[in-house]
């Protein structure tokens, strides 16, 4: 079988000044794709205009080998990946973060997203000084 690929979409905005959640205005979404084999081997991140299937799927098709095994959360944009010939498994974050039956998770890509946000926030605070 092919490599394990974890895919996740994330919002790159920070909390509002009042610290009451994220602003829905001027939001910046990103799609992150990582190849994972006991550690992150490769990573790809791209700012996307929205989280719709017609935006996400062409990026996945261009960046992921057809023999790959894709792990995602249950976001509706990923539903057609099996129809495109990918082996696709999902984890439902509503109930668990690691599927107890088969170990499927998105932990590595979530961790990578966090690293991106921390670095972005650090650069942002340097610019303010």
C-alpha cells in the first residue's frame, strides 16, 4: 500500500482583541497535507478561499499520489475521495480523536497546524515591537 496522508483544513485567524472567539470577517483558511510514517516526512500547506469540495479536491488530487491512504476528519468536502480512487478513512472528532477500531487519526496534521499558527503568531508579535 501507499503512504499514509493526513489532511486537515484550519482557520489561521487569531482571537479577536476582546478574546471572545475568532472573527468570521477577514478569515483565512488553509489546507494542510502531510505524509506520515512514524513522523512527518513531507508537508504541504496552502491558503484557500473556502473549505468547499470544489476548492479542496483539486489540490488533493495534484499533491497526493493515487496509491496513498488518506486519513481525514469527517468534513463534508472529503466525501468524494473514495470515488476518485483514493483509499480514504475518517475519524469522527465528535466522538473521538483516534478511531479505537483501526487507529485512524489526524493527530500529526493537527500538530503541524498548531506549529504553523505558533510561528505565525511569533512573527506577528515581532512585527509589533
